[in-house]
C-alpha cells in the first residue's frame, strides 16, 4: 500500500490527564496527525494501530501513556469491522502491548477521532473521561466506582450519562496488577489486555472511558456479508462460540491438564464441548458481525457467564478441572477482578506445582475449585500465596525454580501445541503471544497444500511446508501471517473473519485487500497486487514494534526452555529471522533498517524454489474384498447433521477423501462442512494423528472431523 492510496489525514484527541486534577470540561479539539519524520507520517496516515505506533515513536511529541485507535474499515462501517486497538507499554513484559476489542466503542470513537491519546495521571477520585455526543470532553468524578467490578461500573456510568460505550478496568487495574485487563461492551463484557493494558489504563488514574458520541453508520456491503455467511468455518465458529476448539484440540492431541504437563483423552475434549453446547444460552459478538462467535453460558448455579475457549482451557483442564462449570466459576472471578484469565491460569498452575514440590506451603490446588477461586482474590489483593503470583507467571517461575514447568513467551503466558508454527509464533511475535497474532491459520484444521500455495504466492512453500508438525517453512509462514494480521488490525477488520474467508476460498488475498484498503470514495488501492500492499503495511507495523521494543531496552530474543528444541529446527527461528530481517539478538539488521519505509519488507528471501503439490485428491479407491465400515464424527454443525456418530460403508482401499465424499452423499445436510468444489473442508484425525486426503482408511476407523479454525478471541 502506497501513501497515495491514503486520502485523508487522521485526527487525534490528545489529552494530558495530569493537567486536569479537578472534574470539569476539557477544552480541546482533534488535531491532524503530523510528524517531522516522513516515514512515520506516511504509516500513521493509515490510522488504526499504525497511527498509534507512529505516535508512540514520534519523539517530537510528549510520550503517551495509552492510545486507543480505530482503522478505516471501522470508520466505513464494514461488516465485522468494529475493533478498537489499544496500545500501551506493558507493565508485565516491558514491551509495547497491543490488544483489540469489539463492541460499540470503536464505532463511536470513529465519529470523533481516529485516535484518543492519553498522557499523564489524573488525581480525580473515581475518574471517568467522557467524550460527549458532539465530541466534547469532560472529566467526571464518581468515587463510588473505586473498587467496583466492570458490571457495577457500567450500571453507574450509564445511569448518569445514558447510552454510551464504556471501557473500564477492575480492581486489579486500579491496584496495578501487571496482567490486569480491560472490559468493553455491556453486562456480558468483552475483555482485552494481554500484557497488562488494564494496569496501564489504571495508571492514568481513570476508572472508565465513556463515549456517547453516536456510532458511525454500518456500511451496506452485501457481497462481503454474503461471503461471511457462506464460510463453513465461520458458521462452525458461530455455532460453537470457540468452545468447539475443545474437541479440535483433543482430536489432535493438544488438550492438556495440570499446567499443560500431560495430554488428556480425546473424550475429555468432546465432553467439554458438549457441556458448552448444553449450557449455551445466547450469542453476542462485535458490532455488525453476521457470524458472532461470543457465547453466554449458564452455570450450574443459574448465573450466566461469557467465555471463549482459551480462557476455559487456562482455567479448566490446565488446573485439573474437567467440567465447564468449574472453569466458568473461575472465569467469573477473573472478570469481576479484571484479571487476564490466561496469565492467571498459568500463575495458579505454577503455584499448584510449587505446592506439590514442597517449594511453598499450603493445601493442594490442582482440582480444588474453591481453593483456586480464593487464590484469585488473594492475587488481586496481594495477600497470602496470591502475593507471590502478583508479578506474573514468568517471574513466579524464576523466583521458585520452576523454569522447566513454565510455559511463557516474551514474558507472557503461552501454551504448548503440536503445531510448530504456533510454537514459533508465540515466541517471536513482536506484539505478544496472543494466538491469532501468531498462529498461521494457513496450517489450521482443514487447509490443503494447494490452498496454502495459492495464498502464500509468490513466495515459495517448501516440501512439507503444509505439515503443521514439520519445521519446514514455518519461519516464512509465521512471517507472512504476522504481517497479514498486523495489517488487518490496522483496518479494524476482524482477523478471524478474514482467516475464515481466505481458508474457505471465498476470497483471495487481493480481493480481501481490495475490500479493506480502498479509500472511502471506493477508489482502488495504488497497487497491481493489493494483497502484497496489505502485507507490506503489516510488515512495516511489525518493524515499528521491534523498533520500539529495542528502544525500550527489552530483551528481544526469547527462547524459552519449553520451546528451545523446536526453535532450533531447520525452518524455524533462523528462517523467521532471515525473512523478518533480524539479527541473532532479535534486532532489526542494518539492511532492514535501510529498507524501512520501502516495499522491501515483503520481498522473498533466500533461493528456495517452490515445490508444486501433487494436485487435488480424487478420492479414488482400490476395489476388491468386502466393504469396510468406518465412522465419521464431528462437532457443531457436523455433529447435528451426522447425528453424532455416522457409519459409512466404503470399498477396500478407500481414502480419506473418498470417506468425506461418501459422507457428503449419505448426509446431504453435512455436505457444506465436508466438501466444497474440489476441496475437502475438515481436518481429519484418527487416534490423535492428522490424516491427509490421500491417506487410506481402514475397517473400523473412527475419523474425527474438525472444521474450526484456531485463533481470534479463543
């Protein structure tokens, strides 16, 4: 994407909270983005987190404490584009933290400005920063909010201001717990804040930000809406609310327990997914999304709780709890306190190990939901054993000799997976260990080599590059995916929705980019390949993150013990460094610094030639002998259409592709999730091992079919 494709200068509301220590109106108007550094000016013109990063790196202006920003797709009201990006120095890792959250917050902010920049700290008790209907700004004092949970804060602010979008921190954010998060949305909030964005927000003295400016109008893009609704993966995601991933993780042998120390049986994941299906009560999602993936579940005590898979995983089997209800109970405590569930789960698992090893005293924790809930309250209050956890899992592991048991990357909680790309991505991402930022959906469940090659072109995909458990090409695939997701976040479009559209072949990368980076008047981007332009933009943003982290003096080359063996494999860390333009210490090389601001960020590296795939599977089988009986089983829409376990008769020598085609004929309602055009849709597992379309099946096999794509708010 070239600067000429940007036709407006972004507007910023820059607020020095330190200058306002009494309630009242703040007299200011948005300023046009301007930087004396040409490259920063150019990338900031794209708005969204590109503008936020440029503002953080602009030394000609006072340093921000926290920035909220929206992209062009949000301002245009595109379907599933409602995300606001929040950036701040991380109190947990020292890096620059970045998170995205839906709700009406982004679309209301877009009416007023492209970015809201907060500086300094107010001393107003219970401070609420209010951006009014006409963009007027005032600072309110609501002392009754001190210590309040996110739902109570919402009720009090809305009672005073009327309808508005609200961003607020909980008790943990007020007290500076370095992995506190932020809540947005209504009474079933969405949470954002890996890396401690809640603590960064609390450090400004604010309890809440309220925006009552009207939201931008939703765009009337029927073609995009139709494409989103036609995606089998997005439909599966909407049906399962990400909890279908419990089945997916278990099917491929990735679901683990007790501090991710050992795998659980596939049946545990199926039961967890079934519990979620039974407890699901209502869906919610980002504003304007036709396939909302958020679900509200009813607990055993009648209370309702929103949840996504990664939080349930971190607070469930990871802590020795197998039922959904116990995980939801712990998640309710995290949400009430405003604590990141993934980091909290990692902390408590390490504490449980420390108790078992005799490193600290107290009663056992694994499997005891009451003790774990009490530990969370101690953590927020920095009392008892919770005080030992209040600086995060990585610090607890260092101080208690638990490095061998700790799963973290870049100072944040991470998790082991069989996908080597997921392992690499968590360790190298400049923007944090969040899965959607780092996990190549190209290698997600169901993607075939031909589809991967078409999306990855013109870059070469080496032999075995499509195999998630083989190291070949994983460095370049993580590089590609990191660029893409960074660019999508700049626009404000949902990265997971984009993944579904691309993985299902409903759009190619150029078509997606054409939709997202066209100017407001519909003009095409200034590029023969807009997809390449989109990747360029993402590459520039990732470079800026590396540059900021380097300036902050943060250790950039993170090779945690749990991942060190995998990172050393050919095609992993060294390949990523080469394609990203980093030296052995994880810093930008002289060549990449010289290329900053030019399109060299996306040129192919090395001299690896593409390896052409063997073509599409035909599903042909070898006749002879008595017919075989196999069983197909799946989750979400597939489970409903197959009736749980579906027997299929096949001739001897039949392949996985033949089984899927036979299933589509026998169960027409399941066909959209089994086969599309000449492409199989689901990933197929047998006994925890991934099968390819051309692999043979055997009499008595049970094939587990996984349609879900990992990532996003999982």
